[in-house]
């Protein structure tokens, strides 16, 4: 135990026979449970994990591949059944540095946060170790994730080095969280809906001989679609259903006025190309709604940032 809390490490693994033993052996002694979830690997991941397993290690082999999210949810569920108070995710490719685990747990143990996650983007020098394509992709996804999840202070949403309390997971419908690579993105959205306090922890990236199995051409569109749907889900639950707040009203009205302004502007531009100059009234009908809507959207954004549970 650490600070009187039962700590569990969930290790999702797929085709990790080369690194799974190193991952398990590196987990600190104060961790009470290690739950390895083999996501129906076609290699010897489970056998290698079993060869270094001790009494605190349990191995679950899924009969069908569920994706990294499905493996993590399976591990979290089992850890809670075993009495865990805090669940940590450390991938089976040994990419998460176990020496950084106390720093990841500190916001939860000492400051009452419900969720903490690694941030590979700070200090700036640490990004030198990150492949350029990963850095650019994470920057774009971070911006989209901020607006979708409402955690405007959270960076590096694809970082899977996370810790979460039992109480936080009990507030969200785990059976509805995405089970593939977009798991981290969807989890953040659900946690914000539950008003769980989340904290970024600066943890350097560690890249070795691991091989990524993500297929960007399928994963990226799924993540984009999930973030779009997640934004509207969060807006509905937090700012309409549970609290009819100014944020929801401003956003809906702002979007409506912006669309009206754009529609009138495009209509006027179409006729202008044909030689008919728009009247002053038409120009006003395009500009005033657009500017009013833009102002409302900016104000909704400011209020949403202030309402972030940090």
C-alpha cells in the first residue's frame, strides 16, 4: 500500500511478448495488484507474463480482441472487484517509466484529485525525444480534446499513463466508454461530465523498441467523430439537463446567429458574382448576426474555461 491506499496497475498488452516481462518486473513493490490484460494477442504475451508472475500478478486473456480501451476497462473492473482504491495504467510496451509513478499518484493522494495523467509536452526540451509525427498529431488532438472534454488545462490527451480513483470511475458508465484507441479521449469527456478534478503531471517521454499497432487511417477519423459527439454530449448533460447554464445558451444562440450570418453572406456573395450588388440592408443582415454570434461563442468559451474542474 501507499498512503493507506490499495494501488493497482493495469497493464493492457497486445503483441508484447518482447517487453511484457520487463514491464512487470519494473513495477514498484508498493503496488498491491498488477493486472495484465492480454487483448487476444497472437504471440506469447500471456505465457511470457506468466513466467515472471508473482502472487500480486493476475493475468486475464481476452478471447476476442477488444482494443486497448476494452483491455483497460476489463483491468479497471477487475481491480475494483479486488478492492483497489486507485488504478494506474502502464502499457505492456514498457513505455511508462515506473520511477515516475509517485509523481503521478501525488495529486490524488495528497491533493484530492480524482484523475491524473502524464504530460510529455513540458518542459519543451522533453519533446525533442518525441517523433515529429507524434508531436504534431498530439498538438492537433490536444486542441480538439480541450474543447470537447472541457478540461482546458489538460494537455497530451493521448498519453495513456494515467491514475484514477475508484470513486471517479463509479461516477461514469464504464460500459459506454469507447473501447479502442480513442478510450483516453472518451474517458476525459465522461470524467468532466461527472465533474471529476483532473491534473496534468509532467512526465518525460520514454521511447524504446516498442512497435505501435495503431492504424492512423482508421483511428484518426474515429477519434474526430468521437470528439464531435462527446462535445455535444457534455454540453447536453452539464449545461442543459443538469444545469441550464449561460454556457449552453450562449453557445447555441451564438452558433445559430453565426450560421444565419454566413448563410445570408453566402447568398449575397452568390448574387454579387452575377453582377447584383448587395444592398446595405443585406450587408447588415449578414454582418450583425455573424458578429453577435461570434461574440456569444467567445463568451461561452471563456465561461467554459473558467468552469473546468481543476
